[in-house]
């Protein structure tokens, strides 16, 4: 079935959707994005994603698109039109298509390009990997310094995932100055002596929307949270490891660079946090 997508004010069949070859995202990776999960036909953590989108636009001085205040309705329309019960809505805003290629930003009169589409993912919440855990490798973090802005500059994270696949693993954790920053598309955590340890917010990592929700739920469940950097060596010696993201929710990690974590078994903390997150998110979905 052909999906209905949204491009610059129009709902279109995906086969008819077009974006200019002069769009700044195509030529310069000059754009930002968000991915909002859908469970039971409802949007999860939408307000957080919209707030982070606004922050990303402000940090890059990209004008807010005219439909910014209508994004909730647009998301809902696409979910309904495409019959998505479990899946995701991808949203991208770019600096627009000024008509020719130039390093200099176009004038503020250039309309930002806005694109949204859905991805139907049945079984998203019951991902079997969450029951067995995943394996990761560590790689050097050579991305630009503003990882707190959710830009479409995703080549190195894609390369990191391919490095992991080549090594027979599922994902890669990025390391800078001896400390883990984050995963290729997720925030990272270890558990030691009952404490959940995760890197503190800064320009070095994405300010994960799922991260914020999970840490809130963890504290409400009387779990101790410590926000500080940790090393790969610490992670290998941890009782548990996991990551969070909008599409994977809470995903246990059972091996890092060939070393088993927690005996190579999914831990109780990650399992419980996933249960809490899914339960609370379903209740709060809009």
C-alpha cells in the first residue's frame, strides 16, 4: 500500500512527493529531525519531541516552519491515514531550498522544508531482542561537537552500525577521551551495585526524550541515578548495561567488545524500566 506523506503543507501519496535538488539538507545536511513512536495508535512523548525540535531549530537559527503549531494534528492525521498501530512518525525540517547552492545561509524569507512520513512497525513494543539483549562494540567518536542538536548529519552513526554488523554485533557505543558518549542512535547506561549510571547532559550527547522519561520513572521507583561519564572498562564490569531510544525504548546490552556483561544475561533493572516505560507511555499517549 502506498503511504500518505506530508510535504510543505500537502498530504500526498509517497510516489508523488518531491523535494528540490537545491534543498539544504540534500546539499549540506542542513536540517534537523525527530522520530516519535506510536503505540496503540497513539503518539508517545510527543510534547518532548516537539520541544526538542524547537530547540534544535533555534540552535541552528532555522526559522520555525509555518505549520509548527499544527504538528500534532499532522502527526495524528498521518497515523490515522496510514493505519499505524505500532510504528513511528519521522519529521524533518530543513533550512529550505533557496534556488541554488551556496555555503551562506539563505534569507529568512526562504521557507523551511517540512517532511513527515510514517513507518509501520508491528510488534515494536514486543521486540524479541529486548528479551535476549544485544551485543555492541566500541568505536572512536569523531562526530562534530554539537551532538545535542538532532541534525540529519548521520553518516558516521550509520558507519558505526555497519562496523558493528561486520563484527557480528548489533550496535556501537562511541568513545571520546576515554569515556562513552552515547550509542549510534541512543543514550547509554550501566548498572553497578544498584545504581543506574549514565552520562550527564551537555553538548556531547543528544538530550534524549526517552532518556528523560526513563530517568524520571527510575527515580519515582526509588532507583538511584548517577549522571556522570563512564568508561568501556567500567561497562564491561557492570552488573547490567542498556540503552534507550524512541524506537527501542529500553534495550538491554549483554556484551561489549566481546566481554559478557552481567554474565551475558538480561538484567532485572533494564527489564523493569522497559516494563514501566511501556506501561506509562501507553497511558500517556495522545
